[in-house]
């Protein structure tokens, strides 16, 4: 099983939305992907609810794929590219961790 974890810090304002509104929009767009990309075996998105000093990131996704090849296939869907482009336009920072279990 190949796991892909992404954390995003969003801009204070972008696309006419506040940071909290952006988080809802990013999550909505991410949540649409599993219905359109069959390579996704597991998928969990979240908006950070932590309110302490270490809570740097706003949105996360933890996704699972059969293997590295199916993960790379997932990244080639135009709908995935559209979501990535939107997130890149509203993010301040992104951290990614991939691993196999």
C-alpha cells in the first residue's frame, strides 16, 4: 500500500475568500476526486481544528493507493491537475510525505 499525505497552509485571503472559506473550498474540491479517480483506494481530507501554536497547516489529505505506479496514474488525471492548480493558487505552503506500508 502506497500512502500520500499532504498538508497545506492557505493564504489569509485569496480568490475573494478568507482563510477559513478557502479551507472549505479546498476540502470540497479534494473530496470530489475519489468518485472520479478509480486508483484511489482510501481517502481522507480534513480541515485543521487545532487552535494551539503548533497548528500551522489548514487542510490535509491522506490517500492510499495499491502501489507507487497507481499513485502516479492518479496524478495524471486532468481533474487532479485542476484541483492542484486551484490549491497552488491559494496556498502559502505545502508539505508532502509519501511512504509504503
